[in-house]
C-alpha cells in the first residue's frame, strides 16, 4: 500500500510539472493590455469591447485607439511589447509559433526580446511586411506612406507591391509608397535641421522608451523630404 501511495504521489507531481510547463508555454502567447490611456476598444467579431487594464486579447482581436489614446500590449514575460498609438487599428493573430501583427492604420512602437527558438514576430501594413527578431522599431502610416524607423537590431522589410526585400544594415528611416522604398539617414535629416533620435513613445513613462518630443514643424519637414525622394525615385 505504501509503495502504491508513493507511485501516486510521483505521478501527481509529474502531472503538476507538466501542466505548469504547458501553462508557461501558453502564457507566452497571450497578449495582455497592460496600460490604457483615453478611449481604446477591441473589435471581437460583432462585439465592440471597451478596454480596461489587464484585458486579455484573443486571436483575431482588433485594438482600435481614438484621438489622444494609447494602449500598451505585453506578450509573455515582456518578450514582446507593443505601444499602439493614437488613431490606430492593430490586429493580433497567431499562426503556429509566429505572432502576426496587422497594422491597418496609425502608428506603433514594437520591441521584441527573449524569444524562444522557433518563435517569430512579423508586422504587416498595406505596403510593407516586416519580419523581426530581438529588435525594436517604430512604424507609422502617414497618408499613403509607411515609415519604419529601425531603432535597434535588424528588421527584414518586404515591399508588398514589388516584393523587394532588404535587411537594414545601418540606422535609417525606410519610407514606402506603392512599389517604391527610399531610405532617409540621420545625415539626410540633419541637412534639413531635423533632430534625429529613437524616442517614439506617446507616453511620458512607456516601458518601451522615452516620449517623442519632435515638433510638428520638424515632422512636416520629414514628410516633405520623404515625398520629394519618392517622387524622384525610379
């Protein structure tokens, strides 16, 4: 009888460990909205849910922010952080071990780290697909352009129209419109007297980094330079 009880205890312990491991793997996939400012909703099928802190995302959810509204989504133990900024639509889906983020409009700041072997993260916009790993980058959609600032690490970007691909080998701002992609370097922006940096947050205390203090005038100068380069590109 004593041996039977010992065997049962061992089996129960093994089952507990197994369930704990599975739970850990599952938790890495879950997206939790850990910060909300302003008016943020989730579109879930026919439902529209007003977001509260610690709201859990489900596969296929669309996070939508209104003017002056921001949400921070955390996956796993801070393995991936996404700041969804004002006037944005951001869809979360999963396929096997890859997180697929679809940015329909607006801007996001995304950081990935501590990814497990085989895990992947990609962000899709109407004009660009960005595949990332262990990196940080900002994506803004302005008019008919997609702008990606490569803040840290490497991002493989693919133009959805021309299917041309490039992995950034230096620090630059990639701007895509239609089948064209141009690259603005820090030197290019300095010539326009525009300060260059990697502070992209809308928040004063974002877990992703510092607040963006760029003036509207400087932002308009970046947009004007991007349009000029795109118009001149073959």
